[in-house]
């Protein structure tokens, strides 16, 4: 009986991976949710006059595919209310131009629009080619460009967005949100000023609105005497929602410090001394 020779084992060579263009992971979109200042537990979103005015402005601007500006002093709820409004819209259509560094330039705006639209082509190397790509891409969907902290923008940023808006058909909606510097820059240029659809100035809460809004903003203020609320607003908050959030944080700590169950003058004095 013959035995078949044993077959020599030959290790299989692993297939070499195909060489091709590298795939870049999609850039993570910014978190567009409104952020409560100091992130105090049990804080409530209140339908303030500011929120309602901003909601009407943003919705009207989007429906009209126009350019509008929401401006005012810091701490009055401009960014918060704008974010709360766009939460009700399709997030894929919101193009937020937010920058970590101050004083961004047109190059930063072009690149951010490119990333926010998640374009798969190569980023153009010249402003002319870049603007041509944006003019061709933006009209494909009803995009909404939201420019927060617009007081940081240089004049050429506003001019870039104005020219981009002029040459798109149909046009994107553009909402500028920022301090009074943004409004002043827009108003100082006739070409820019003539294209602003809505100018909404955000003011501090009136004493009457404070009494109506603050008790709904956090449970700690419920059943607090109105005279005490007026004193806090007169001595410190002055109608600023951000300052009311700050004093709320300190009042909560004051209740723990004194072992108290209700806000009184002693707790308020302690909290005000820390602001």
C-alpha cells in the first residue's frame, strides 16, 4: 500500500489593502441646543417677551430668506433664545458660524460653511473658486446661516456674507446675533444697512416682567415676596436674565449655608455679597 506524499503547507499571503484616497470622518456639527448659564438644576425655559420676539424675528427671516440682526447688551438672552428657536427647525439646514477665536476673517467663514454643509469635494484653494462653490451649493437647500457673537466680525465678514447673499438664487436666510457693535457696523455701510430686513434690539426686562418671569425660571423663587424680588433687581440684576441666573446659583448655596427652607433677606444679602 502506498501512501500519498504529504502536501506542504503554504501560508496564504494576506491581501494588501487597496490604496485609495483617504476618507475623512464627517466633522461633528456644533451642539445647537440652548445652554443654561451656569447649568443650574431645575432651571426652566420661560416664554419671555425676549424669547417670543426673537422667535418671531427668526421665523420671519427664514420664511423671507432675508438678512436680519438681533442685537443688544450681553446677558439679555439673545443667543439662548435664538438657539431655542432654531431647535424647532431642521438641524441639517442650520449653518452656525461659531468660532472659538476672536476676530475671524472671511477665510474662516468660507471654511466653516464648507464644513457645515459637509461637502465631499476638495476645499477650493482660492477665494474666487471658493465663492463660486458656495454660490452653487447654498441655493440647493433652504439653508439658514446663524452668525452668533457677530460683534466679533470684521467689516469684511459682513461684506462677504452680503455679496454671497446677493449672488445666490434662491437666497439663504442669514441671522446676525451680537452686541451693539455688530449693529453699528451693519448700519455704517449703506450697502449692508439697506439689505437688513428686521432690526431687533433686545432690552433688559422691565420690573413688571421680572416679577412675571423670575418665579417661573426656577422653583427657588416661587412664593418669594415681590418686594424682595424688586430689591434684588434694583440692587443687582437690573433686568438682566444672566444676572438673575447668577444670583439664583448663589441663593441656592445660601439656603444650604443657613439651613433655610425659604429665601429671605438674610439669604439674599449673603448671596449678593458673593456676586
